[in-house]
């Protein structure tokens, strides 16, 4: 579950003391949304010592740092969205392990632990990866209509966040091929190609992530790649005696004690749970889709996919509905 890489030891000499700082330790932790997890950090091989300061920060993609927790003796403080969700494990005096409870989508990323005790300081970086799925998204308005702020809002509305480069790269390695460019959370615009062809960067180019680089977040408009993780509830197709328009679909889910499902829900159920259903159904954004994990005739015969029918007139009584019942 956890891979620990080699340590690099840098020694700073002075006339009074030798101060050692471990700066190369890197750990990878995998988890699911809603989990309680630990990010390991400790001074190894030390007898019980007084640690002056422990600081945990989250390293953002734009090279900034977000404070998570600072501990100085008995005084501890947590910050921002991490308040009331993080604490130190403290199994002994040398332990600086961080516990994060009820993991959220935005919690993925790289965390840095800094231990300072005046003699043997240490820095550890921990990569926290959530098990999830990346999906391309464009709104009812059509292709290339989202600036970066719109893209963030669009993903949030679909129970997702804007994907990172690492997440999109992972999906590409698993076979994702998509010819429309979309925002990533570092402000770049990219798209994954596994089958090079003329309309998608050229037939003679190599497979990979095509990039437009960083774009103007206010004025540039593209689609977006969203990331969502495991759902904590029940996703299902609601059996009804007749086809529904959009308003009837919303009401049908409510009568069943649920809500109309979001695009993030259908992708998570398809990719992470293997959900498969061949009937097209309304979703909360007004789109109509259906998830196929077992390709077959008349149901995505060539590949497993979430099939997109479109954004039909909401008054049309032509489709069923997918519902989502959150876990209480």
C-alpha cells in the first residue's frame, strides 16, 4: 500500500553542532473518498526527544502552499477546510503522523511534513491519491464554452473537481482517447490521444497528452476534465411504467426518496462499481446518458463507456431516469 523511497541526507556543519535534515523521503498513499487515513511522518531511530515544531502543508499545483496543521508543544492549530478534520496521531514523542478524516475530493495531492527539533530536522512528502475516474465535460451550451472559473463550477455541480495532470495522465495510460481540449486544475488545457489521427493533432504524431499550455483563465474557453471518486450512496436506474420528461424524472427520484443523479455519479458507478444498464436516462444537468461496462450489440458494441445521447428538449417524454440515494 505504501512505497518508501530513498532518503537523502544533507549535513550542515557549524562550530557548535551538526544539524542533519532528511529531505528526500517520499511516500505514496492510496485511499477512497470518505476514508479516514494516516499520512506517515516521524523521526526514525531517535530516542524520545522534544520536538519544537511540526508543520503540515499541502503543496498546490500553482506552487503555493496551504497550511494544514501546525503544532508547537501543546499548542496545535488547523487551517481552512482541514479544521475539525485533521489531527496528529502522536503514538510517541517522535511521531508526527497526520490523520485526515472523511476524505474529500479536493484532499488529493502532495503533503509536506516538517519536523524541527533543533538537532535532527526532517522533511517528508506524501502523495495522497484518491481512487476515482476522470471524465470530459461540456455544458448544454456546447463545446468550448467554459472559462476556468466556469469549469470549476461545472465540475462541482456534477459531484466532481477539475482533474489534475497526473489524473488525466493516468486515464490516458488506461486508454482514454478524447479529441476535445479541456481545462486541468493547474490552468493548462490538454487532451488525451491514444489513437493519433488528423483531426486530433495529426495522424503522424505520437500518442500522448496534447497540450495548449497555460491559458487565460478569464477569457479562454474550452471544455473541462473533471475528477470524481467513489460514491457514498446508491446509484440506480429507476424502473417506471412510462417514459419521462425532465421535470417528471426529477419528481420520480424524489418520490423514491432519492435525487436525480449527477454526471459524476454515473461515471463513478460505471468505472468503480462496474454498473451496466442499456436504457438512456435523464441526469441532473439535463443530459441523457447510459453506462455500459459489458459491450454488446445495441449497447455500445465496441467499448465500455458512458454513452452520451445529448441534451434533448426537457419536455420530451422519451427517456428514463438515473437516481442517487445518498448514504445516511
